[in-house]
C-alpha cells in the first residue's frame, strides 16, 4: 500500500490509460459492426426489387465508382449523402450544402450497390432511384425530404421541384461546387 501512495502519479496515469484504451476499443468494435451490417453483408434482392431492376436491363451495369471516393462499397450514410447531394439539382430548398451532379451512371451505380447489398432503407432507396433512372423527377422534392429526414435534417427542406430553366440556372450557379 505504501508503494501505491508513493507512486500516485504512475497509478493514476495507468488507470486513465486503461479507461481510454477501453473506450477506444468500444468505438472501434462499434464501427466495424456498423460497416459489416450496412455495406459488407450480401443479400438477395426481393422479387419486387428484381422486377424493377430488370426494367433497367437495357442500362449498362456500372461497376466503377463514379463518385471518385475510392470505395467499392458504401455504407448507408454514404448512400444517403450522395442521393441527398444529387437531389439538390432537382429541388427548391433554402439551403443546399452538398452538390453532386445527377447522372444516369451515378444512379445506376447506386442501384447496383443497393441491389447487391443489405441496407436498412433499401426499399426507399430503390423506389427513388428506379424513378430517377426513368427520368421521373416529379417527386424529387418528396424524395429529397425522405432522404433529408433520415439524415436528421432541420434546415433546407425541399419546397418544390425545379423547372428545367431553374435546374439549368442551379447548374450554372454552383458550377465550381458540383462534384
């Protein structure tokens, strides 16, 4: 006991180190589990998803990542991020912080990713992306808000769909910011 009293500083540092390592270990395990659930697990698409996916059989399968982030698979949060950013091209909203050009290649890539993975909101993702793949953006504001709500959005709710002229203006206004 006298040794502990004489070396309080060392004992205190060891205790703090053990607590920090334990906390870091918990965070690390949680992240590994989260990635395994949202992006690594493979699933068989449901019959509904298969039929809607087969409607796009004339579309070329996109296997290379058109988002240039270096990942071959995405977490659910990444899919939400890209869909949210692409939807900005089609909607009226007060605030737009992320901007991704909406292309057929990107839509098809996300469809392939979702059809070959397991995601908590895959039915919503497939519904939105299948509509976008058919150039149907009539519900783009509702699509944006569904994704925005899943992300916990509080500012920037979509209030309508842009006209073709407004979309062209958006593309010009954000030319240097759109990825």
